[in-house]
C-alpha cells in the first residue's frame, strides 16, 4: 500500500484512509495524535455543551419596556390614582365654567363682578392642580422609560459579550480542518460532533446578531418616547406658568376693583361708564411685545393686524391674542443670550443642537451678532427632571416665538407679503405675518371659534390635545377682550 503524506500534518504517515474493519493505525507519533485528538475534541465537546446550555439565556426577546413586575404593578396603581384624581378635578373645572358663564350673563354689579373674579381664581387654582397631576403622571412614565433604557442597554452589552464569545469559539473550531478531524478520529461520531458544534455556534452567532438588531430598535423606540415625554413635560410646565400668571392678574384685578370702589356700587357703575369712554386710552396704551427694540401702541398693533387680515383673512383680535399669549409665555420663561448674559444662558447652551445652524444662518443674513441676539430661555425645573441645556431647550425668537428652523420654512412667504428680504423674527410686522401664516395653515381663516381654538392649540403644542386646552381657552378669552377694544376704536373712528 502506498504511503500518503498530508501537508497540513508533516511527518504523519497514514497507512490507509479507506473504511475497514480495522481501526485507523498511525505509524508515527501515535501518542501525540491521541493527545491532539483528545484536546481538540474536548474543546469541541466543551463548545457544544456551552452552546446548548447557553441557548436558554442567549435567546432573548426585546420588549419595549423591561421592568420588574412588582415595580410595574406599583406604577400602574399610581397611574390609576392620578387618573382618578385628574378626572375629579376636570369635573370641578367644568362646573366652574358653567357657573362663570351664568355669572357673566347677569347684571353688571360690583358683587357679581367680585363673584366672577373669585370663581375665575378658583377655576385657575383647579387648572394648576390638574396640570400638576398630569406632570406627576408623566413623571411615572419617564421613570419607567428611563429604567427600561438602562435595562435595554445592559442587554445590548450582554448580547455583545455573548457574540464575542461565540466568535472566539468559531475561530477556535475553525483552526482544525474537516480533513484533519476526519483523519484524526477513531469514531465517525466524533466528526459529526465537530460538525454539529460548528453549525450550532454559527446559528447562535446569527441569533445574537438578530437579537442585537432588535435591541437597538427597542432602544431607539425607548429614547424617542423619553424625548416625547420630556417635551410634553416642558409644554405642561410652560402652560402652568401662564396659569399662575393669569391667577395673579385675576387676584390683582379683584384687589384693585375693591380699592377703587371701596365696595360702593355707585362707584362701580361710574367706573363702567368711564371705561366705555376711554377709546383714546385704548389706542395709545402700549401693546407689550417680546423681543422687539421699539414697542408699539395697541392702536398701531391693530392697524398692522388689520392690514394682515386683508391679505391672509386672520381675524385681528385673534392674531393679537396669540401674540400676547406668546409674549406672556416668553416673559414668564425668561430671555437668554442678551448682552452681558452668562455663558450658561448663551445660544450655544440653551438652544437645541439641531436649531443652532438655522439660528446662525438667520442672524448672519440679518447682520446680527448671534451672541447678543435675544432668544427665549428653556424651562429649568430639576424637581421635574427638566435641566436647561440638557433635556429642556429654549431658542424661540421674537414676538411670534418661532423656532429657527420653523422660521426658515416660512421666510420666503413672509418676504413676499412684507417686502422685507430677509425678514426678521424680531421685526413687529414680519413676526405678525409669520404668526398669521402659521395660523392660516391650520384653519384659522374660517374665523369660527372652534377653528381659531384649534389653530391656537396647534400653535402652542402641535396638537389639539385637551390637556393643553388652557392655552386655547386663554387665547380666546384675550381675543374676546380685544374684540371689544377694537369695536370701541371703530365706534370712535366712525363718529
């Protein structure tokens, strides 16, 4: 029988590789072969055992929320309690709204006005409580999502470790060729053990790759939900600032009214008569706007709003109400990036990263210094988990409080109407037109109460979610007051 020399195993001479009844005989270095044989197949057996035993913990699913059952149950109970409390508060608010509607229809007497202001204050207190409950509800969700993100991140790390171990096992198995295994075995089953181990490792590698992809998708979903919840928290906190501001104004109005009238009905009726004759004061009073160098009077603001209405069909009183509410919000949140402000109030810190390039483009086109051009501050409320410059952002510009990227989206339309190219977010006329264009896009041109309310809600929150209804209701109440003021101006002008 001819001798065959195997290049991968020098100096190992094989008598015969064909099947026979006799066992394979290795003429030279038989003890070395046995050592190689047992060490390699011990490794194969170990790897195969590891793959089989490890399959139960490596084959995991990727749920969106990974949370201990006990904690989940506790959070569900807390959510249910908050929902119940919120429902009760909303019922009380609805009752106050009915009572206010009735009171406002009654004869204008001092006592009725005092009662109306008291009910308004009570309603605002309930609305503030409702917002707090909504914020508490969000906190539970944010805590859950944050914990789930941590667990998903751990699972990703574990899966990567599993994958690294399997790849190492595959590398070790592939150090021995099929031919070497076939030639070095005393039993054909050893060869199949090796083949099975190799297939099992390759299968588990693919499973772990799939698992890793699923976990990354889960992590993206969780991060997106967390960002949405934090954005919702920021909107609720902003709305609560407006609620508290309105409460302060109502309480002050009550104090002022009692101080002027001294509780005397005749003096109150005289006050009503005098207020109806103050059209000139209405026209000349300052229309307070945020972020403009030169303030305008209410009469001038009405003229601009009327001019815009003739082009975009937005009711002047409604447009002015939106801009008033946005200026109120901006003043409550605060102004950043002004000359002399510290670095932590600069645009580099308070503005969301994806808005910064747009802001630089706007200021460059207008020839403004980006380091001293005022923008809104973010809400900073660590108790609610909102950290300015970390997960809470500012950056709204001018009276209309447009974000930079949104402004760029409307820039050309604004320029076509005002003739300012480029238009400026800090210019009164440009900002009025920008707000009107946005409101027109979302249906305010219908000039119905419902259409305007919906447009106001979208202006604030991007939705008509009723948890933000205070903003829409407040805008419509301001618009009602402005309608009366504008009517008084028109009556004087027609004489």
